[in-house]
């Protein structure tokens, strides 16, 4: 089944949210930053934040009506996606609850796709319907061969996932301009220290 979600040009930062995963499904967990730290940063604090994210993700042209129940569902969907992505390469009973949550959220009425005059697709619906569409997209992602392309950034301080669409399937970082660049700088400094022991970095 082809995705109903609109394809977006790569733009890693939009309206304060990160989009590095190549899929809105995989980008939703990024709304809880530094989730494994002592002080994680919640980006979806209100229904207005959820509406903003849906626009930034390209799921809506204008902020859709969102309720506190929608916000709760968004958090539940986000954590279910994170757990399922984390469990792809190991047998973990926690995936059972995540799968049940995902299926429950996907069972509601989705947004309606509408073909526009310019050949693009616009989704018509409120925040609840858009989340259902996203949940259904997640079902198809995790239930397809494409799930095998889901990777986690190799940075020890990053928890972001991405869909590896590289030809060789050897992408390592959520972003070459962020974690990838930090790794390159660290390797460069390590080589300098190896070649010049005892010389302090400027």
C-alpha cells in the first residue's frame, strides 16, 4: 500500500521540531528530546504544540483543531513507535503493549486524502484524524520489509531513529550535519592526539 502521507523536502529543523528520520512516523519520537537523560525535553506540551507539529510535518496546511485527548493519543503513539523501533533487533515483551496501542489508534477514522489541482495530496481532517493516518502509516512501516531499514543513530548521546534509504544501506547518523559532523570532529581530534602526544588542543 502506497503511503497517504505527503512527501516533504529534506529540512531537518522546522518550527522548533526535528525531522531527520525520512518519515513522519519515525520523526514523531523526536518530539521528546534527550529522552534517556535525567532531564528530557518535552516538545509536545500542549494541544497547540501538537497542531504546530502536524503543520511542520506537512500533514496539515493550517493548525488543525486539537484537544487534550489528541495530545494524550499523540504521546501514546509516539512512545509506541519508539518502543517498536527499539525492539526491531531484539525479542522484547514490551513490544506487545506498543503493538496493541498502535493498532488501537490506527482503528479509528483517518483523515481523507484529497488530490489538489497542482498534483499534490492534502489530508483533510482534525488532529485526531491526522494521528490515525499517522498510526496507520506506522502499521504499514513496521509491517513491511521497510522496517528492516529502520536504524538508530550511532551517536552514544542520540536516541533518534531514521529510515536508511542509502543505496548501500550503510547510513550511520541521524544527520551528517549534526551527529555525523560531531563524530568526524572527534575522530580528527583523536588522530591529532595520536600523532602529537602531549600537545594540547588549542
